[in-house]
């Protein structure tokens, strides 16, 4: 006989929703989206998939600093 554990839906989703709504996670998602866009553009130029790791390293070296500066500027602008 196996014991089963049941959790209420709100118990299992609450920590996830707190995490997913955090500013840090939102920044991660925005950065990941930029890396994936860079991967697509560079793969099109190369004529083949360059892979996530190569795109990540290339984006960090060429674009991350300016992208972060731009994001910080946008975040400090009054709405």
C-alpha cells in the first residue's frame, strides 16, 4: 500500500506565483528573451543554428552592458 500526499491548489501555486512575480525573475525573463532574439538573428546570418550557449556568450560580450543600462534608464522614467 502506498501513501499519497495531497495538497491544496493554493498551497502548491502560491510560492511559484510569488517567485514568478518577483522583479528578479522578470529581469531574467527579459534578458532570456533578448538572448533568444540574438540567437535567432545570428543563426539567420550564419545559415544554421548557432546554439544557445554561443548566442549567450556573444550577447553578453557585445550587448548586455548597453541593454542593462537602457533597461535601468527605462525603469527610472516616470510613467
